C-alpha cells in the first residue's frame, strides 16, 4: 500500500483500496491470539494531498471482524473502523521549544511523535503500518454484542437475554448480609 510522492499532483489523489489481511501482520497476530477473527479485506478510502513538503492522508479504514461477546459469550460480527489523518514528512520542521530545567531555560527538540508527524524516506510512503496501528486502536477491549446485552447469570449460567433465573435477588441479599456483618464488626 504505497503512495508515490513524486507522482502526487497538486490536485491530490483519491484512494479506494482493498488490502488483504496478509499486509497487516499485527492484525494476523491478534486473530491468532483468538481475541477476534477478521472477515474479508481491510478497506481504505482516503484523500492524499501535499501541503508544502508534507503529505497528508485523510480518510477511513475499516475491516469486518467476529468477536465473542464479553457478557453473553455469543459470537457476533462488527465492523471495526477508524477515521484518520496521517501527516508524513521527509524531515522534521525546525521547531525549538523552551523548556525550563532547574530554573534555567533550555532549548529542546520535539520528536516526530510530539508533532504528530510520520517520517518517510525516498519517493514512496508505505501506509500499511500506520493504518494497521489505527485499526488496532479501534478494536474494542471488551466487545459487546449489544449495549443492552444482559449477559449470562454468573451463578447458573442462563442467558439473561433469553430467559430469567432466580439467582439475582439471592446474590443481592447475600451482598447485603455481608455488608451488615461488616458494619457490625466495625462498631
Ligand atoms: Zn452479548
Ligand atoms: Zn441464574
């Protein structure tokens, strides 16, 4: 997934890409670890344009994946997508910032990261790594099939979206009893 910088015209460029998963080793690693399975390719729609010596890529990356709901353990499919603005440059602009160290002003250099820039060499920009990073950050840490999912009863394991059980009130009363004991001990 390369952008040829020399061929980039003033008017910019529209990207509409489908990239196979094989181009994203970290996503494959995540799938291998079992936390989700990716379905189909990664799609990227983006505008690419030059601003002075910088190349800006602005768009949306998405991939479909199946997750296991962290509440009810059912499998469900969901699209993982991320809006992004990536700014690439060959060298960092000269920016000096004054930092106070032990009461004395010192010049400090900002890193590419500090400035939100990505460095590249040569005539080509490889988008894969940054897009991959965007998608990894967009993955849910606790996937939920539905915000309203009630999940499984922690005691009898019944799916509370499909049925109800008598465990819940009991669990609450047990907690109340424990709380009462605690108060008694404290006084
Ligand atoms: Zn669920
Ligand atoms: Zn139950």
